[in-house]
C-alpha cells in the first residue's frame, strides 16, 4: 500500500475469527458473482482506532460494517472479496492477526 506521501505502508490488525468471518460475509453479500469490472469483486478493509471497517459494492448496492479489532498499524487495502470469505470460513476459531504489506515494504 502507498500512503498519501508516496511512502510504502503496512496495515496490521488482530481480530477474532468469528467476528471477521461475520463481517466479511455481511459485506460480501453485495458483491457480484461475475463482473467485467474486477474492482467490484473486492472488499475494502480499513483498520484504524481499534476498529475494522469492511465495505463492498456493486453498481446498485453497497454494504459497510464496522467491528472492534486491535489495530496494530492503521491502513486500508482492497482484497478479493469471495477469496477472503472462503479463507475466513476455514480458519480455526480464536484470535487472528492479519498484515498486508505493499511490495517492497518490510
């Protein structure tokens, strides 16, 4: 991810698997099954101030949900929505840490 000033950034948060899976499932309900515009298949994750926001949209509807999460490093990332939903469904119960880094960051 690239910040407002062009610097490479990292986003990191901690959350319970069930909370993450529920939030992703709720926001993913508006994602189109097939779209000629790939960005519409994505979910926007934004972590800041102890909260995680998960947003999705298509041409006609949008969904956004906020849940509590331990924010280690604030940031935002667009991820493949259906893929993230599949991953959340198979994770074992318990707390999880997630980190997204831009290419070239450490």
